[in-house]
């Protein structure tokens, strides 16, 4: 399906106004999610008004943030809509419209998304897949804001006070993400015809110039290990002037940035310190490759484990470490695993099991892959990971069973037994990480 949106954002007033339409919907829809702060002023099927309920008492079944279901009384194949609202902050500094930063991504439900193709609106089971829509947007912002999005900027029109950005998705996508701020500087570089940029608070400009060089080198190493990413496009690294978590979208990586000029991280510009500082960026950058499984099912361990281990492998190369011990200790993997009370297995952990989700999908799997490299060798392990990635990058429907089948074909029967053991282990209480996994 195709989104066409006109968006006006007034940062000082925390205000957004959106109008647009969705066309070429393959299946009738009767439910979507929209932020609870928005007021729908128009909702039609292209001809007639549609009756609906914006149920602001029912949370999103997956994220449970500020997205709320809009239930249509009539299923439709096309939507036209207008809505507006004031959103000074949506959740955890990630989605917000404020006087010095605008950041909107899929977590907030700021446009009609998370569409569910079902008649049973009581279950609200999410039906989301990668690559289910494309989009064209016009975004209106004050002139002084630097702007980025997970899309190609086709045209820029400036008047005395307002800039309108016309952007277009690089292809079928699963999210629309925007970033803009008047408190940042943009650094740009080109290498072998590939365009890179970094957006950061003013006080980080010197550090970010050095970081960008390392991130470009990191992207080069990942490409050597895994081949070309799912989609080729310029890469923009955003160190936003706020907190929150890091995430990746088609064209950019967004991470919390340093805001205090007295921060100790601004003072140490040594090569090792600079490389270690990009670990989070590299993890998110690795999602340009590792987005081959559902992000809302237990299978998401495939995405997060691939990104986390790829990050570790790149750092190990860049710092020229003999093993992963330094990185294991720095990230506290073993400590966190030993403290986790959940008995959920890695490949059975649900997205809403927040305590277990991070440790199982990121940290246990990092240890798992390090143990696999010790057993099967780095070259062989990445031969398997590259093959697994290539076989699933088009459809993005990788599963645990496919993972085990391909590892056995590439690495042998012993590898299947090894991964199966750790992926299905209930908790890891009976596993001595140092002796059973990291020594072989």
C-alpha cells in the first residue's frame, strides 16, 4: 500500500497536523493505531465518512505505549484522514515534539499504522510485517531545524520562515521515522561514492567527526563479513540531544547523545576510547543486515543476536583484540545473565517479557556466538551467518528452525546440537558460562 502525507510541525507549540491517504490496500482494514493525543478531524473511505471509535483506554497489544486502537465500523480498502494534536513527549524521549527536538518513529503510533487484518478486534493481535508499504511525505518545519528521515529527500522548498521537505521511501518499508533539531550540527563525508553523515549536538562536533570515521570503517568491515545490506542507501548517524534508547531505521541510526559539556566522554579522544564508544551505533548499524525475522515474535532473537555479535566482531577487529574477554567484561554479559530470574528460553522469549527480552536476545546470544566462534572458527561461523542472512534477506521470514537447518548444512551436525542446546535451555542456571561455553 502507499501512504501520502502532508505534515505540519510547530515545535515550540508541541503541535503536529497531518492529512493524507492510504491507497492500494490489499485487504480490507477495520483497525489501526494512532497516538492517544490526536484528534481525528476527518476519516473517510475516499467518498463517505467512516464511523469509528478511538479507544483511548485500550493499550497497544505489543508496545503498550501511547498507541491506541481506532476501530472502524466498516472495513475499507482506502483511507483519507486528517488529525492533529499536541505531543510534548510520547515515551522515553524517543517520540516527541519539543522546541529543540522533533523525533517521531513507529513506537508512538503517530500515523495510521500497525494495521490488523482481522474481524476479531477484541484480540488485537498485531499483524505487522517488514516491507508492507511505501510513502511520500511533505514535512513543514521552521528553517533553523536540521532534518533527517528514513527516506530520500527529493526536494526542499524554503520561504522566509518555513522549509518544506518532500521525501520518498527508498522502497517498501515498515516505519516512517523523522528527526529534526535546532540544537545540532551535521557532518558529511563521502567514500567511494557512498554518502555518510552524522548529526550531533554542537558540543560533540569534534568527537563526532572522529566517530564518523570509525563508523564508516565499521560499516566497511560488516560489508566484508556479510555482504551488502538488505537495502543500499546513504547512512546518517544521529546522536540526538536527549536520552532514550538507540534504534535503526532504513536510512539512519538514532542514539542518545552527550548534552553536558563537562561529560568525561568528551575529553578522552584516544583511538581505543573512540572505537569503544561506537558499540551502540554499530549494533544498530548492523540491523541494516539483521532485520530478517519478525520484530514482534520470539524469532526477533535472530535480529538482535546477529546485530550484537556483529558489533562485537567489528570492535574486536578494530581494536585488534586477541579474544572477546574485554568486551564481555565491559558489557557485563555474564553478570546480567547470572542475575536474570526468568526461566524463558532464548527462542521462546516473548516481546513483552521485558526483563528476559534484553538478556536473552542480546546478551545470552552474544555469549552463544562467541562460544560458536571458539568451536567452529571465525571464518566458518561468518560463512554460516552470511549464508543464513542471504537466504532470508528477501522475504525477511527467518525462523529458529531455518537457523538450525542452515547451520547444520554449513557447520555440521555438532553446530546444530550446540545452538539447539543454548537456544532452548530453560534459563541458564545449570550452565557454567566460562567452562561450558567459553572454553572448548
